[in-house]
């Protein structure tokens, strides 16, 4: 009970008790800045949204919680999330599943490298949300395994990475298979012109929700970087680890 009381800030964003219960189980205490901006906008009006948010800022929950809050058990795919990599597709699908309040809500990742047959079988069982990489999504559409003509949400995750990886044409192509009256959400760490162009061409009325840069990082973490030559990268990393007493860390790489 006390835990649910603590979640007041989430409640104030417009989330219901059943969602708060899941958040409490996951140990979330208060919304992150991008969640504060995005969740009420998604729940209370119907504009399209461009959210400026880095990885690790809670953007997955920012777009997933309103979808979960408004989930209805329907016969068709209600939301698609496009991600630049299969790792992100898996991560987003897992996060959405872990936040879901209904056993009926089915979220599946689709990505190149996994057998189409497995994905065909999963889709056939009835799916509500598909999280996928652009190439595989197009493949599934062209094989008539995936229908995106009744979407409520079309979400681009890490839109700037999509652009860097040359996926813009694929995204435009996927959009041609979708219904007009869907809500579009783009999330991106930066806002390059090409992404804004896609937004202007395809979004209806939209708002840009940006987290102030001072809120992007936390004061409790000191951030440092080392400029090294590509060939010295590994050696430098080993030295940093050797120099740091009781090194506990996560190393992110491509
Ligand atoms: P993301 O930016 O979506 O990749 O999220 C980064 C991590 O933060 C994930 O492990 C989330 O489960 C976690 N997270 C998201 N929102 C919150 C929150 N409000 N409180 C605590 N952890 C969160």
C-alpha cells in the first residue's frame, strides 16, 4: 500500500491502479523526465509526438505505458515499434511484456536472423504489438504475413540511428502499408533534418517533447571520457580496468 502511495507521481500522469501495481512490482518509484512529458501527452490528447530522449532514459516505458493503459483485446495488430537493431527489438519487446497488465496482450519481436517460419507461427497465434527491424518487417509484409492496416500506433525508436543505418527508405515503404488514422511517435536522441522531414511528411499535428539537456544525466554519476586512437582502444580499456580498484562495470559496444 505504502509502495503504491509512493507512485503518486505516476498516478498524476494519468496511469491507472492496475498499471501502478506493475510499476510497483518492477520497483519503479518515480517517472523519468521523458516519461513525465510523454505519458500525459499520449493519454490526454491525440497529437503525434516526437520525443527527444537518449537510450537509458526510460523511453521504452514512456511509449509503452500509455499503450498498455489503453490496451483492448482486438483481432489485429495495434502497434508497431521499429528499431534499428535486433538487440533493441528484443529489449523493447521484453520491456513491454514485463510492463503489461494483461496476459492477453501479446508483444513479439521480429528481426532478421530468426527463421521466418517461427515468426509466421507466432503472428498466426494473434499478436497485438510487433517490435521489429525494418528489413524483416518489409519481408513479412510482402509475404502477406503481417498486416499493418489497423494500427493505433506507429513508433520509431532511435530514429536517428535508423537514419545512420540507412533505413529511411524502408520506413517510408512500411508507412505505405499502414492506415492513415494511426498515431505516430518518433523517439530520437538527436533531431536531424531528415527525421524532421519524415515527420512533416507523415505526421498530422505533432508536438516535440524534449528533455532539457541538464536532465539527461544524473548529478550522482561522474562522467569522463578518454580520446584514444582506434587501434589503442582495447589496450586503453584494459589499463583503465587495471587501474580501477574493484572495477564493477558494464561495457557497451556496438
Ligand atoms: P530505456 O531507456 O527504455 O532503455 O530504459 C532503461 C532502463 O530503465 C530499463 O531497464 C527500464 O526498465 C528502466 N526504467 C524505465 N523507467 C524507469 C523508472 N521510472 N524508474 C526506474 N527504472 C526505470
